[in-house]
């Protein structure tokens, strides 16, 4: 009887893990234990927030990163599939964008200097403290979540009945 139960459990698990839906999903790392190490507290907080937000909605992260930098989503997914945390994928593409160098070049420098932090990687890529590239790194306006554009306290125009001076239709 125990053998039948064990075999049943094995079949259920096999069916679950071998289902087309499970196999079609891209395996993407959401490791958020990475310390950004840029040398700038504000940038480090932004990178930590990117990791946290991406952990909750990785598909949105891929879409927004692709759209923000004008790169194919396959590039973002490829970086994530390398077990690169979302914030590192973001920084890789940002450095590529700022330095006008291919993503592969940034990945090579990242792999060689991964434990040293993004400040060292940026210097290796030719970004000097105080330069335009340095300021671009600090000021990038990437936002993972939509901050409610088009929503909020705007007054509706032309909706509902007017309660003003001519509300009864008499002009």
C-alpha cells in the first residue's frame, strides 16, 4: 500500500513539474541579497528597491526595463537567466546605454568585478566621478511601478451635471 502511495505522489509531482505551463516559464533569478555597492546611498536604495519590486512582478520589470532603455526584452531576460539580480540587470543595461558600449562588454566587466560593486564597474567602463556619465547614473529616472500617471486629483471635464451659475440651462 505504501508503494502505491509513493508512486502516486511521484506521478502527481512529475505531472506538475513537466506540465507545458511549467516548462514554458523562463527561469529567472530574483536574488535580492545583493548589496549594490555603488558608493552612493541614494543609488544603493534605488537598486535595492528595484530588486524588491521586481521580486513581486518580474514580467513588469522586464517590460519596463526594455521600454525605458529601448532594448529588446530578450536582452533583459538573458541577463536575468544568467542568475543576475534585477538591479544588476538594470545597471548593466544603464551602463551600456550611458557608455554606448554593447551589453556584452558590460557583462564582461561585471563578471570580472562582480564582488567589488557597481562603482568599480562604472570606473572600469570609463565613467569618472563628476563626469556627465556619472551624473546620468545617479539621475536615471527609471521607475518599476507606474506612479499613477493620468490618475489623481484632476477635475473631470464635461462629465456629470454642472453645479455652477448656469446649472438649470438658462443662459
